[in-house]
C-alpha cells in the first residue's frame, strides 16, 4: 500500500515538473518572438549613416541610389540589393555595408579607377582594368595626346654607293626652281599651325591603349572591340595587376599600352622606356625582371627593356 502511494506522488511530481518546463519554454519562445518583432520595428533603427571612400559621388547621391535613409531598420535592410543599386554608378566598383549596433550604418565605397583610355568613333572612352566604360568623352581630332614615337619603327633608308647622282636626281634638280618667299601673313599662319595644341585634360595622365579602337562604348558596360582584337583584350587586367603589385614600377608612370597581337605586348614607361613583354606568360616574373633592370639603369635615357624571354633579358639604350 505504501509503495503504491509513493509511486502516485512521484508521478504527480514528474507531471508538475514537465508542466513547468513546457510553461517556461513557451514563455522563453514568446519573449524571443517579442524581442525579434521589436528589433525590426522599434529598436535598431539607423540614426546615422556614414559613407567612406567616395570621391566621384556625394554621400547623398550614393544613399539615394541605394535607397538608404535614416530611420531604416538595420536588420530589415537588404544589403545585396543596396550594393547592386549603387554599382549601377560606373565609378562604383564595390560596396561594403557594416552594421554598428545599436543605430549606425557604415557604407564603404571602393571606386573604379580609369586604367586606360581608348579611341571611339566619337572621341575617347575611359576604361577600368576589366574594360568597363567609366566615361565617354567628346574629343576633337586635334585634342588627342600624341602617341609615343618609341613604338614606331624607324623608316628604312636606302643608301646609294655611287658617287655620281642618278639621272633622275639630276633631272629633278634641273627642274627645281627657287620658290617665292611666303608673305608675312602666311608665315604667321604657319607659325600658329606649328604651335602644339593642348591635349584633352582628362586624357593627359591616363595611358592610351593602342592600336585598339572601341567599336562600341556605353557607360557602365564592357567596351566592344573587333573580332580579331577580342582574343587578347583580357590581358589588360593581368598586366595592370602585375605592375600595381610591384614595389618599383608604378602604373601612374605608364604612358601607353600597346597590344598589337598576343605575342606583341609593349608598354611605354616614364615617356622614355619601352618594356617589351612579348606575351604575358609569366607576367609576374617579367614585371619583376623589368623592375630590376630599371632599378639598375634608371629611366633617364631612352631605352628598350626586353623581357619577352625571362631567361635572356636585355636593357638596350637607344643611340
């Protein structure tokens, strides 16, 4: 009899214990739900939005584009949608959004930089390393910076071993007559024409990509080149990143990037030196070798640095 009574009370205690566990469990869940609802409605609303790293666009422009405003809840914010909206600006490369509880948003903007410019049917386009068009400029024919003469082949001149002038030359000399001197007005006009014209200011400090020309260039889109040129346009990013990582070389000193073919990639550096990469196989190694040669020889004189074969590199001053 005593044993059955004890079992009865033990069962009753266990039942009460289970009821308490269920009760407090439900109470905890209810509290968490209440806290969650309050966190996305009342608490953690943005009272301050800090924008960092922006130089091309104002904080107001970026926030309006990303549909961000004070008062928005930090946890209801769709970060991916906001970043995509901001990246519609051509100069916005990437965006990082950090929540600083309880009420601050930090927007870090990473901007695209114009790496090269390329001619277009109507002027010029500024491109990043992935050929994204950042800006399209209307440039008159006389406002383009001059291409470097260092990449131009010297014309071959035939030398005659004969001491006597050829018959054709004699005839031309006989036919030549002294021309009348131009009038003063004509001389002044010629002097004006000889004056070098200022290149477009936006193109002066950005290397030109030659001999490529963009057939289609729309802001925010990838520039389109000819079918033959599309095969090796992807080399720009590899070349840009390799030079940017080097401690000695600087992309800011690159004047011209020449992609004549997959096996003919050259760079005019510091307006005096041609770096001949050949292909971009082993790009990092070739950049390091070019950097080493220029560190030893400097960039004061006109020269060619040939690193097309990493096993045999040359520094050839131009006579």
